C-alpha cells in the first residue's frame, strides 16, 4: 500500500472544501503538488539518504486530517501561564494547525509582521507571491504533501533595516482526542540588514494519541540580515515529525539554525541551505538526546553557490536504550567559488548495546581554493575521564552525566540568546538526570512540574 | 593571502603535466586469437570449452550469466560510465602460441613486451626476487618461480591451471567471497572471466617472496575479465602485488575484474596494487573503464588483510577493495592514493564490515585531482550489533590541483553497539601556498615544490607498499603530477 495514496484520495474528495478555506496562492501551488504526487513514492529504509528511516511507515498510520478546519476545544489561557525566565518573547502558538497570538505578541508591533497566511495574502500579496513555495523542493514528496494539504501558515516578515527587539516564539502544541496529522508551514522573510531571533518549540499535550507534524519552513535571508532559528522538540513517544527547512542566503547574511531534540517519538529534520551571496555565514547546529525508542534523523545539505562563504555544522547525538540516530550531511561547493570555508562535524555517543547510529558526512567540491573538512565519530565516554572523576569522589552516574553534559555543551553554547542558553543547560541537565517530565522545561510549562 | 604563482605559469605547468606521456601505450604486434564479438550463452560455453573447464565451472558461469541478464548497470557512482554495448566486445583474446606443444616456451615478442614493462619473466633475473604471473589479455602467459614455491607447498599459478590441477581448492573458494549475485560487473565477470592468478599458502607457511601478477591488455576491442583468488591458510603470510597497463587507444576498453581473498586464523595477506591502465588522452578520449570488485574475507581469528593501492590510470575507476572482518580480533587495512588528471573519473574507497569481536580497521585515503578530473572517496564502516569492542579510524584527504577538478567524499558509518569506536576525518583543500612559498624561498622551483609536497602528502600510503612497488609508484606519481599546481 502506498501511504501517500490515502492523502491524495482525501484531497481529491475534499478539494473544494480545502480550496474554499485557503488563499488563492496556496491553491495554485496545490495543483503543482498534486501533479508531483501522481507517481511519487515516499522513501523507504535504505533509499538514498534514508539509511535508517522509513517514511512509508511513518505516513502509513491512519491519521485524521482536519480538512474542515474545525476548532478544537482547548482553553489556551489555562494552559499557557509561564514564560521563559528572563526572556521576554513575543509569543504565538499553534494549537494543532490553527494559529493564535498571545497578549505578548503586541510587543513587536510596528517592527515585525507576524500574520497567518490568510491575512498575509491580503496584506502582503507581493511578498507572498514572491516567496511562498519558491524555496521548498516539490520533488520531495513530504513537501509536496504539505503543499497539497496545507490550509494556513505563518508569515514572519522583518522589513529592511529593522532589528527585532524581542525574540519571536512559536509554540506548537498537539492536543486533540484523536490521531492526527497536521501540515505546518512557515515563511520567514528578513529584509536587508534586518535581524530576528526566532524560537519554535514543539509539544504534545495528550500523549496517548498518535500525531504527525509534516512541516515546511522557508527562510529568506536578504543582504546583511541576521537570522537565529531555534527549534526545540519536547514531545511524546507517539509524536512523529517530518520537518524540512529551506534557506536561501544573500550576500553577507548570517543564519544560525539550531535544532534540539530532547524527547520525541520519531523525527526527521531536513535542512537545505542555498548560499547565493558572498561573505554569507551559515551555522547549523543540532543536538539530540535520545533514549527509549526515540528515532532522530537529520539530513543537511549546504550548497555554496558563491565565493568567500563560510559554513559550519555540528551535530551531536547521545543515544541510549534502543534509540536510533542518523545523520547525513552534504557540503557542496560549486565551480568558481573560491575561498569557501566549510566545516561539518558529527559526534555521537552510544550509551547502550542496543542503540544504533548511522552517519554519512559527505563533501562534494568543485573548486580548488577551498578549505573544507568533515569529521564523524561514534564512541563512548572516555574511560579515563570517568576514572579521574571517580578518584575524586564523584559517583559513576554523576560522572557520566557531567561528561555527557560537557559533550553537548558546545552545541548549546552556539545559541546566541543568553536566556535560552541558560535554560537549555538546565533542561539538558534534567534530561540526563531523567527528571525531565514532559513539558517540565517547556517554555510554556503547560503542566506543572 | 598573497597569490604566489602567477596564473599563466600555473596553467603552463598544468599543461605540461597533462601532456606527460603515458609510457606504456605501445601495442605488441602479436598474433592473437580473438573470439567474435558478442555475448550469449554460447559465448560463455565457448570460453569454458577453450579453457577446457570442468562441468561445474561451466554451470557456475551459466548461472552467473543468467543472473547478469536480470541486472542493470549501477548508476550510483560519481562517474559517468556511458552506455556500454556488451555485444560489441570480444570476451576472449589470447596470444597465439606459434606451434602446438610448445606451450611452455614463451613467445619472444611477448617476452619483449613484458621486458619493456620491466616485468622479469625469466627466472635468471633472480635479482628482482619476485615471483610473477603475467597475464596478457585473457590468458596467463608465464608464471615464474613456481618450482621453488612448490617446495614450500605454495601454489602460485594462473587460475585456469588451478582449475585443472587443484579443482577441489578452487571449487571450495571460488565465488565464496564475491558471489556472482554481488553486483552487475561481478555477475558479468563470473560469466566470462578469463584468467588471473590463484594463490594458496598452506598452513604455517610464510611465503618467502613477493608474489606478483602483471596484467596487460593488448588486443583491441576486447575486455579483460580477470579473476584472482588468494587463500592464506592458518598462520600463513603472503604479500601480493598487482600491476596493470594497456596500450593507448581512442576507444574505451572494459576491465571488470574480481579479486577474492580468504584469510584464515592468524594468517596475513598484504595486497598491493599499482593501477596504471591507460587513462585516455588529455581530451578524455579513450582509456580503460576499470570496474572492479575486490573483497577479502578475514575468516579466522587474529587474521589480517591489508589493501594498498595507488590508482593513477583508467578513464573511469569504480573500485572498492573491502574487508569482511569475520574473525575475532581480525584486522583490516586500506591505504589508497588515487590520482586523477585530465578527464579521468575515480570513485574508489573501501568497505569494512565488522562482524567479529574486537576487530579493528584503518582507512587512509588520499585523493589528488588535477585537470578536469573528478575524484571521489566512497566508503562504509559497519559495526554489527554483536561485534563488540571494535575500532575503526578513517582519514580521507583530498588535494585539488586545479579549479576545474572535483574532490568528493561519501562515507557511511553504521554502528550497532556501544563498545565500538569509529572515527572519520576528511579534509579538502588545495596545496598550501605557504608551503610552496617556503620552498621557493629556499631555491626550490614551484614544480619541484609541488612534487615534494604531493609526495609528502602521499607518503603515509607509499610507505605501506613493498619496496619494488614503492619505487614504481613514486615515479608514477611524479610523472602524472609533474608540477601540476593550481
């Protein structure tokens, strides 16, 4: 059985309803997506870049799709009553697939535009026309499926020269009394010399149901812009997520993407970065702490299409129990792009005999005057370091925890938001100590610790 | 950083290097028996009949041929193998003996050929101290030192002879490491393989000399499908060398070989290759397609297999000498220098499959790309869940000598337990200008400086080659690289 078929059939049946509720722009792309999906197949385990991951299985579950966009009866004022300590953000949230803003959203008014597509299509038609669906590759069936079924999304637009004072925070929450798949979609456009910090966190409030978040994020970084994109996942064993982030960078732009997975069920993160301008800087960071049967698979592709760019990737995994980690990364340097510096690192700790790690770091270089390297290692904690600590009276468990924290510290230190950095150190500490209950460190703390 | 070399000078040097002559491009005018082009079951039967093979081997070939028909050529490599018309190739070419019954006497033309290549076929050339099996096109023409080796129980002969003289041994091991179902080219080779070497080192014997096979493609419009089988029984040791050349021709020729190695308890095999097939001219015309499957099975505990390769030839190289580390504490090594120039394409690397506990492997790969060439390292390190305490270290460096060449790395790492350690490091860069400047300051020309730096860069691998080969390989590198600086 082809898992895509059930969704295509659903679309064909409910096409009118879906189209009526969406801006014309989304409907235009839908038609292209439908054609793409005609003969498409989801990658199975063993396909290129899917060594450990079977998307057919992930999408094969019988999820509900909220075609009619029925509102869910969730009292959000009840659930959100906490903020990150010392960090005042402009908070938005999406409950399943519907966007809401909070009172704090007012804070950036006059600087940054944050609007659902339904409004943005009216307010900023040119912007939407110019960028929506232009970066994401429809050849990826998950992107095509998102484009086919998505009914709303969020536009974040920072006009030229604006430096957003406060970080924008988007909290994605699954809370429905049924198995469900949602198509989340974001478009982030940051104008010339503008700057924004963005934090997304994924949570699941009802852990007994199966959820699938198939999300597509498109990020445009104009000349001289700076974008920080933090993506934190703290969900449940039944929550699955397939996320594709597409970035295009212009001259002198600086983009940092940091993906953190603390608890989850299944996650596949795709990062696709096109560096089109000189002196652009790209940083991709990733950290995964996985135990139980968590599955985290990251795939990165950075294409250097212009000279004198700099990119740096570091992904770290700590795997325990029956967790499966996978990393596949590719750095491409196109012809006539001298003086590119590109580094890629993937370091992994396997803490249990049943944990599995797959890694595939790749370089494809077509210019000679470059400095590129990648390194990958899978191993365990240093016995000597452990011994050293024990001779100083630190118990074995504590010593292991300390070393594991030190291991992931540099990924956390890459965060350019102090309050978040502190919070992450705290969360990771709790995660390793095994005392991180679901949502405990959640920036929203929807359930009490 | 300051530009040291003016671009014109750099280009000139590259051009010189690109025009460096391929020394082995001559053709021997010798009567050759070639069977008509084309491939079907009859051709397979005919090859088998020409070689006087037993029924079981013909069966093996036919099974492989039927399987091959169901396969498609692989396309995943970072090489552009054009559509090959397998019906337009002759699958068997043998230098014809002048008279019946004089098989043992070697044709003077042939001898001249191998002398020209520097291969000592006559045993009076004892100084070279190497046992050689020389293979021209589809047949082995001469194996030296056989008697002396036989005293120790070492079998070193062509595989066709081995099939006749030691059928049980061949049958026991043939196709066990690389089954005919392995891949497209392995199936093709299993169906039509012509000649190659067979080596058997009995228990406890340390082979006193280097064994060597020299492969030569001479006839036009033929393919070479050699098959080599090396078995090292318990506690045995052998160092085996392989060299290859071909004439300069405008057409492309196919070389699809299989090498199988079995290493038993505590035995050690060292396999070295200097691959110098004709790489095509500077416009990328002609050259050999070198599509090879090489694999060793470290079956015994504490066994060791070491691959060393210097790849400078072939228009297209598609080759992954691999180790299946089945025995506990077994060791696999892979040392490679791959140099590509002009329009050559190389996709090479290794697989280390760790099945035995505490097995270790080391991979050192050095790629050098010049001209318009593409050079890729593709490798896999797999640690099975039960293979505890394994260790792997991989280092693959790429050096780019021109802005039109490409260097790529495609490693795959799979670790299935928590007691193994796997490390992979790779870098890509051009020659450090500071180093060239340093040499220039001391009166060393840029050309010599590049030679020095490249030799230093490849030294780690060259040091693993046996003496006789190291010299040849070093020369080869300097010829192909003469001053190529970008």
